[in-house]
């Protein structure tokens, strides 16, 4: 019975080691994450810029409308 328990414990230990090795990120995965972050940041900046431009156009339109109402 002790041999069976020893084999079971060894199998559990090997499984844990295999899972912990899978959690480590390789250079390709880290590079991919950096690329994902860069693309997301660029998208956020583009969205912010278009929001700012939209507000500026809206304000300009309001000024033109106010000027023509007089």
C-alpha cells in the first residue's frame, strides 16, 4: 500500500511541476502581450483625439450658430 501512495504522491508532484511550468511566459508570449498593450494604448489615444476633435467641431458650430442668430 505504501508503494501505491508513493506513486500517487509522485504523480501529483509531477502534475504540479508541469502546471507551474505552463504558467511561465516565454519571450514570444511577453512580446505578444506588449504588442497587444501598445495597440490598445494607440486605440485609446485615437479615440481621445477624435473625441477632442468632435468637441472642437461642435463648439465651432455653436459659435457659428450664435453668430448667425444675431
